[in-house]
C-alpha cells in the first residue's frame, strides 16, 4: 500500500485473514505469530452473535490518537514508523469490492443517508491498526453482545460516528486499545477508556492516551515519563482524572467486599466505567489496571448489612460476571469475581485465559464533580430506608425486597419514571413540581421485578447525620395507598 491516496479493499472475514491483514497493516516483515489481542479480536468477531463476514480496509487513515503519539514520541526516533495508520471496518454481511463500488454508486443516486442506514444495520465497529509491529491494535470501538437481556454496559448516549467514503455509520461501544509502553502503561489505557466514555456522555471530546499520560505525570513523576514502561501510581491515575475535570473516587474491598461489589454495580449502572487495580501471583503480585465496562446481572440475590448490628440488610441482584477492557487481552473480556474468605475479591477470566486468579486491590471512578454523593452514601441511605419499606410491603414480601442504585441525569430520571406502573396524571403532576439537580441519585425498591417505589436524592450534597441523613428530594411510590405513610416519614419531600 502507498500513502499518497486512499485505497479501500474488502476482504472476507476469518481469523486467519484478520491476522494476515493486521500483520500487513502493521508492517511486519516475514512471518509473525498472532498477538493475544489479535487472537481475541478474531475470536470476538467470529462469535455467532457477532457473525462478522467482511473486513473493509481503509488506508491510509489519519488517527488523532496515533498522530499525537507520533508527533510527540515516534517522530523523534532514529527510525520512525509511518505517521499514518489503517482502519478496519467489520460487517456482518458479505461485501465484495464490486459490491462496495455498487453501494457508492447507489448512494450517489438514491442518497447517502438512506444507503448508510441500511448498511449500518450490519456494522460491527472499527479498529485502527497502527504501524507498530509489537502493538498494532489502536483505538477500537466494537458493538457489544445483546443476546442476554440482563447484560448492562456503560455505553454512551450517542454512537461513535464513522465516515467511510461519504457513508456515515455509527456504533455504540466502549473504546479499547492495546498498550504501547513507549507512550503509555496499562493504567494509561484503562483510564483513557473510562475518561473517554464519561466525557462523551457529558458531550465532550474524548482525550488521547498520550494526553492521559501527560496529565498523570504533570505534577507527579516517579520515573521517566517516556518511555512509560514504569507505569502509573495510584496518585498519578487520580491526578489524570482530575486534570480532565472529573472528581476521582477511590475505594477498596478490604473487610467489606459485598459493599465494594454493590458500589461498583452502582457506578456501572450509572454508565460510569470503573478502573480496577488487580494483582496476579504469577507476576509476583505486580499491579495491573483494567476497566470494567459492564456486567451481567444474576437472578440470585446477595445481602449487604451495615456494621451497626442491624438484623437484616439490603438485598440486590448479584453481578458475579463482569465485562472488562484489558489491554493485555481485548475488549469486553468475560470475567467472574467472587468473595474469598469473606474479605477478599478474586477475579478470573472466562474461559480461563489466565490460569491464575487475580486479587482485586482497589477501584477508581471518574465521577462528575457535582456528584458529591458516593455509591456508598446511596447504599447507606437505602439501608436506612429499608425498615420503612419492609413495613410497607408486609411480612409476606419483606424478605424478597430488592434494591437497585444508580446516578443519572435529571432528565433521564424523569423519563425513566414514566412507566405503566405510575399513572400519567401522577407523573405529570410530579414532573411539573420537581426541582432536581443536574445529576440525581436514584434508589429503587422492588419485590422481584415489581416496582415498589423510586427515591430521588440530591447528588450535589453529601450524606449527613443531622438534621437529615441524606438530601432526599422525592419519593414516587407505585401504589397511591402508600403516599400517606411516606408523607408521615418525610413531610418535606415531594411525594406523589
């Protein structure tokens, strides 16, 4: 391939073809063994649920993320790689070179938007292949599996927009890339995935991995910044999150692993990825950072009790399976975690890509600055409300009471309240009178899958002991007969 003009080629998808084309795009000379990340991508796209049939190869491609790395690092080396990358697009329909030419002719006569909408139904996402033989997999956004209804991912509200020969495509996904130690460590890519997602959710432009490394080392340097082989300390990760305008929340599972799991679930449910710090015994417990981007909710429930001697605790659906972006492996890697000896959390990939279990050490979350309530605050407040709702549902259902927690934009919260369980008249009355913060904390009590009530909290204030334990704004019960009881509990809150 030459870099003087654009070339588009369509290649039938197979794992072997993906490996071959990545070797070619990354300018590997001679035979090359497939990297773990390349093998994983091939396995992911070949899965029956993805059903990839075609790779559309776009070369050259100017990628903002790689170009910044190139300008600040690779261009100053004695033998720099080419400055332009290659972009692979994946489709679940068969497209030959002749058919792709026909699509463009059809778009020119019938309209590009109409043709793109039809093509987008089979679009699985893209991967930027860098001309770096040891780390070719650059910015990659792939769609997620959706065959199981109880999967939850931290997807942005709008798709990643892609332009291919004038065809505007889109894909919902969480960005991933392979670690390249010259300009970023594993923690860099983990933080980048999380920050990119929350910034897109808030309407901003995602940073580059190079910008994450710069932010992390601006005020705290423990080794050479570039090459970045020494990795990032916790303090540097937290500083990088602050530099991009977010307030990092740092917590660990020691002594209270169930609380840790429930807090992680709350943030994931809120659309906020969680950076997880883990250690492998096989690596002499060297720290490694990954990003949790989703989970699968189980039908079974687990219980968390506050440490105040309460005889019963809040119950929530378990999330024993999580989906992880691991730069050593790939995007949406399946993993399960479990509580070991009542104190520790162990994580293991499925199906056993790593033989050893990792020990979960801590979590770091990039939170919108005005979300001053933490997930633990919501959990504590739900625990305080639990006796009230156990009384409301009665003895037959109190042991089946479940809690779900999340943060959300006020507009999204109001939209989620409009359900068949709550009458349109009550919803309209509440929506006209509710004064809500931009982000709110939402606590939902239910029995099995039947709604009991929504509790809305002001996320711009903290949980206090006096005079009120939490900044409660409103309670919306499903049944109108519960309104009087709730108004006696808190006459100042909006209750409709």
